């Protein structure tokens, strides 16, 4: 069987040299071009089994090159792996949305290149084989649908894992960095407060023992408002201690949101997950120049404990709440500050226990959606947002987490002009 052919599209000599050496040594047939324009021209003459495509290139970039390849019936089925930076989540998701199957992170690692290339060449070969069997025997339609569905599911899981890993690492890192100086501040505040009390006590003792102080000392005491300072200084330390406690609460919430799920479900407080998510989104709820603060109402009327994957449920809360804020901001377009203030933006979170299921309702008073959009809202890659503003994966992943991972149900109720309500059903004992 002939070896697979791979087209490398990159304008960086070092990357080209490394990829060529690695893939050539692995037995693949390699072609190289240095621009998107040249790649499109070359595809008129060759049909590679896989394309490794750099995102940033002179001329047309990787995104546009991918779009043109996928819009051509003769090349649309060629799998494309983007090459981009490890931290650039938007580029990764944007490439997958255009039709790419995967990405290779920079700086390039040999093991990652070989693993991802082999996986997708195997998938490509399997897809070709299935398609040939369909043509020859006309009996493989169900198998083809299952294969494509599995590939799509793998893609969702890959993106979910990558996004949560990146977000979790970021949030956990921030919480860790906060705790280090916070511990120092708490210790220093306690010591400093004791020192100040001792100094103030010593000062009072001086005042008692030497009540007839000189005019210079008396005038200086009046100038600096000594009596007020002695009264206010302990209060300042109390306020500083309150501030450090607030920072500690924020740090704990960040760690709660970013905790890593175990292989098995654990009993966890889902209300803390919502509160942690709201804390992270607090900056988006606050008032700004365009609108008053979004009014938030929480009504928890059920037991907080449930067997679940806490981090995954936090992702569901994050996706739904962030979408609600987006919808409210979109509904504000064309409205003045005063008009919004008269009919304020609202998000209402309620919970109850019904038939051994915890019911969590998240509702907003934005514009709502049409029946057509509502029917597609959980479809993979479906989005109503502008390019670069959303991936169309959030609610698809949320539905998978709720229904497949937790055995629950995710519903949406919405009418134009009446807002939108998402209802999450989670079994109390899963």
C-alpha cells in the first residue's frame, strides 16, 4: 500500500525543515509550499491525504486558505490540521469552525506532530474505505453516519478538554498567586495592628505622665489632628483586614471553579459552582457607561448537594450565564441609558427539587429567540453571533455534559420579546 501524502503550507524555514525531516523519516510523501496562494494552485495538480496549514502567513492567511479549500468540492474532504500557538484558543476554535479537524501547537513537538498526523490519516483512510464500501455495496449508510457522528463527538470533547484545561490552569494559577502575597498581608496586618496598639498605648502613657507638654508638641498634635488619628488608625486596620478577607473569598471561589474533576462523580455543592461562576462574571454584570448594572436574583430552594462532575457543571453554568449577558447586551442596542434603567436587564436563577431531580432555572429578559433558532440552539457549531464572537460549541457541550455525563436534561424556553429560560435537570442521586 503506498504511503500517505502530506502537503505542508508554512512560510517559516525552521518549521518546514523540522516537519519535513520528521514526516519524511516516518515514511510519508511530503510536498511543501510557502503561501496560501501557492497551496491553492498546487491543489489543482495533487490531492494530498492531509494538509498541515500555518495560521499566520503573508498574503492570504491560514483561515482564508482553509475556507477556500473547504468551499471547493474537489478539495473539501482533505483533512486540515492548523499550526498555531499553544495559548491561542480563539485561533484553534476558529480553525475548527472553518472545517479543520485538529491543530498542532507551537513550538512544534515531534511526538505531537506524529500522533496527530497518524490519528487523522487513520480517520481519513477509514472514511475513504467506508465511502468506497457505500458506493460498492450501497449498504454502509448507517455505518458512515455513525463514523461521522463519532468524529464530531471527538472534536467536541477535544475542544471542551482544551478550553477547560486552559481556563482551569489560568484560574488556578491566579488563585495561587493571590494566596502567596495574601498570606503575607494577613500576617503583617495582625502584627502591625498589635504594634500600633502598643504605640498608641505608649503615646497615651506619655500624655498622662507629661500632661504639661510644650507648645511645640501641642501645636504639632493639633496640626496632625492627633486625637482623630488615634481614633481612626485602628479602624483603618479593621478595614484592611476586611479587604483581605474579601480577596480570600474571591481566591477560594476561583479555586472552586477551576478544580479538576475526578474519574468518578463526587458529592458537591452545585450552588457554590453557580456563585463562583457569577463571581468570575461579576465585571460583566456591573454598570458601565452604556447601561445600569444587570439585576441578579437568586432563589435557591433545594438541597445544594448532588453527585456530579463539579468542574463540568461549572462550565454549563458559565456558558448559559455568559450567553444570557450577551443576549441582554444585544437587546440594549438602540436603547438609551434611561430606557434601560426604566426596564432594567435582569437574570433570575431559581432552583427546586422535583421528582428526585434538582431543577435549576436561569432566565433573562432579553429579546428571546424565534422557534427556528430555538430548534438549532444545541446543534454543534450553530451560533447567532458574529464571526469571532462565538464558536457555536458552548451549548452543544453544555447539553452533552448535562444529558450524557449526568443523566439529566437541558431545556430551553423562549419567545420573541419575552426573554429566554434554560432549565437544567440533574438527578439528585446519579
